[in-house]
C-alpha cells in the first residue's frame, strides 16, 4: 500500500466526531478540489511523500495505537481498492470498527468492504470538481447494520443551493452532513438550515481545526 501517514487523534467530523481514531491516510487522489486541506496526499509520487507498506505492516501499526475505530482516508483510498478490501477484512476479523472516506467520484460495491461505514463526499461547485460526482453511489449507501454518511463541504451560498438540489432529487438512506470550509460564516449556514429543515442535514464542524492549528498534520 502507498501510505502517507498513520496516526491517532480524535475523529473531527460526521457520525464519530470526538472519538479516538486511528487514521490510515493513503497516497493518491484523482480530484483536485480548490479548498483541499490534504494536498500532500495528492500524488504520493515522491518517495518522501509516501511509504510502501504491506497490509500486514499497516495492521501492525494500527494495533500499536489500540483504538477500536479506524478510518481509511486519503487522498482517495478506493484508488487502492484491492488492498483496502484486504485491510478491511483483516480489521473486521479482529473486531475493529472501520470507516472509509471516499470522494464520490469512484463507483463502489458496499459488499466489497464488509461492515465498513462509507463516508462519501459530494463535491459542491466551489470545489471545481462537482462534474466528477457519480450520483449512483448515493443509492449504494445504507442505513442498516452500519449507518453510512454523505458529507457536503460548502463554502458559499451557491454550494448551499447545490446541496438542496441534490438532496431533493436523489434518494439516499445515509445520514447527511453539511461541513463548512474553514473560515466560512457558520451562523449563515445555520440560518439556511432553519429554512431547509426538510433536508434533514446535520452540521459537522472540523473539531481538529478548532483544537489545533489549521494546517497541522498528524492530529
């Protein structure tokens, strides 16, 4: 596996916010979002940007941290689909709880990843990547056994209206989170949410950026 970093911290977003988590950040991403805060994971083409690790080596590192929750993120982890499938299988065999964060541009079969929770982004217009989304993925998310999540990262009013349109046009059984870009006026988003209660959105603020400097890695 091409690994950028493995570390422990609190989960900063979505359904497991506040829980101690071991993060496995994989190298490589097929998107280039304008507001991306993990550009160091884009390519992993320089040896200094990544470490080649076997699934067994990744498992050994995860065991060292001894956290029940593991998040596999990136970059885009589904670019290393087969290795991620194997890692999920091994983690679940040892009773770890697994989240996979994916950017919404790559089709997936939930069954490939066992009981892992999918946390899927929908890229809004401010990202510049909205045309890359595969909306059929929304139908693949589940609310049984493990509650999957959809995360909309928003930066302006145009993004908010885009979120409204997606939620009204597409069936999705996952929990829906709205995540403001850092520096956005969150109070305005809350006022918008008051006017759009039927969308059943949950506000998700990046806790790790509240606690530590915005660009600090490995926290």
